[in-house]
């Protein structure tokens, strides 16, 4: 039987940081949940890359329109162009997780 790994939420991370730095959970939730995410989204929307040292790089990549197939019917369909979020892990993160 396979076991499922636990999911750590941003709220849990904020609580850990609040305790470590002796700040209120509410304040840390506002900083991480509201301010950090808002700033990340704003910069990604502008087309900026966001580099977080030790973690990696987030950036928006454009995906060209292409032809695909409906797996149920085999019918050829046109898939429109779209943007996607790409994440490239930093060397430090890869080494830490890979051990």
C-alpha cells in the first residue's frame, strides 16, 4: 500500500516563521499570503522572471498553438496558444533534496 506524503500549506509555513521570529501568525499570513503572492503574480504578469535565491526561478513561458488529438475519439483538434508558469529549481535546492 502506497502512503501519501503530507501537504504543507502556506498557512503552516507562516505559522512556523511567526513562531521562529516571534511575530503574530496574522502578520506573517499577511506578509506571505497576501503581499508575497501579490508581488510574485504582479511581476510574472509583467513578464519578469522571479529569482528566489536557494529555491529557484519562476517565469512565464509562451506555448505556441498546436494540433492535438482527442484521446476519446481520435479527432484532430486545434490547441490554442497560451502562457504557462515554469519553475527551474536552484542548484542548492536540487542538492538538498537529492541527498
